[in-house]
C-alpha cells in the first residue's frame, strides 16, 4: 500500500487543471443531450470539445479503446463504446470524460436523464449521485478507504440497490489509473489510511438489481448480468488534512441531471 504516491502541490495543480477541463466538457455535454442524438454524436462532441480546450481525450486508444469517451446506457454499467445507438426518451446515459492536459489526467462522469425518467431510472440515478457524495464526505487525512466503501455500500443497499464489485475507483495523476484501487464496498476502519496529497477517483456503479456484471464480446461494454438498470457518478479528488478538494467540482448544475445547488452536497457540508 506504500506505493500510493503523495502528490506535490504542483502536481495537484496539474491534475486540477485537467480535472476542470473534464468538468467543463461534461457540463457542455449536458447542454447538447437530447432524444435522437447518437452516442457517436456524443463521442464527436467530447473529442472536439476536449481538443478545443487544448486537451486530449484519454480513452482514445487506451488499451485499445476505440473512442474518445465512454457512453453507458441503461443496463450498461460502464465502458460503453459510442456507436449508432440513438438516445430515446426514458433512457439514462452515463457519460465518462477523461482529459489529459500537460501530462496530467482528470476523470469525471455523470448519469443524465433523456426526457422524463421512469421511477426506477430516477431511483438508481439519485442513489448513485448520493452514494458518491457520501463517499466523498468520508475522505480526510487519517480516514481509511474502507470508511468510504462502507458509507457507499450501507446507503446503496439500504435503498434496495447493489454496488458493483468488479470495477473500482483509482489513483490518478500522470497516469489514468494508478494505485490505490478504491472499492465502493468495504468495512469501516479497514484498508489504506489516507494521507493529504493522495489523488484518486470515487466512481460508484450502482445497480437496481444484483451487482454481478458481464462483459460483451467487444471486450469493453460492461452490463448488468440481470439486465437491470445501472447508474454512476465520478469525481477526481485530492485528500487534505480536514477533508478533500473535489478537483472535478462543477460550479453550476449539470443540465439534464442535477439541480443546483446539489441538496446532497449540502448534506455533506453539514456532516463535514
Ligand atoms: N473513465 C473510466 C474510469 O473512470 C475508464 C475508461 S477506460 C476506457 O476509470 F478505455 F474505457 F476509456
Ligand atoms: Co475513473
Ligand atoms: Co471515468
């Protein structure tokens, strides 16, 4: 566990700039999402928006990933490959943006509502949104990774949902995926002890049914084994003495997903 790096202030500022670029691109995605748009359209938009800001989309050619963003609809848990599928009213779609700028990575995602969501779609999406907020609220120097996994798991399971085990959050910096692995389930008091300057993502994948997943023959698309809905939100953060700094923080509401100010963020502020 000692292979988890403590970032310098300059490194954190580099990750912050890349993270803010990713956050701005995700906000811009929210502005264009509508029924009829294909996930390929989202891919072109994210690619061009990222390049326009002077960055580069990290997913493109990452271990052979063929596109510039992950788009995961309904029962797709993560790593959906953009294609000809058009968004339809009632769909939920996670868009996961990762930007490289001056050698640093910033990684953030959100689940959007296409048109009016079903009760089930709204439930799994709001549980995922709040699970991320509760995980973030656990982060501070001296806390353990198990504390945030436990907070996420306890809340999500209490809401009748399950937490995906097979994919985790990750350290981030000059690489897309670094140590530590950040499980979204766990036990309080267990796992890595957090230190100020550690940078990692929290990105809980929350399922309406069971947590088991399958991978399609395209080698990327992860879907729920029972084909029930799945939702995800992701932030990149740095641990501080008193809490954490959310490097992919958004200064305004995500159109098509959240109301601003985020009521769950306010609840987190009260706890901290
Ligand atoms: N952005 C994803 C994450 O949150 C990773 C995507 S890898 C890709 O870690 F190759 F599919 F882009
Ligand atoms: Co990530
Ligand atoms: Co991501």
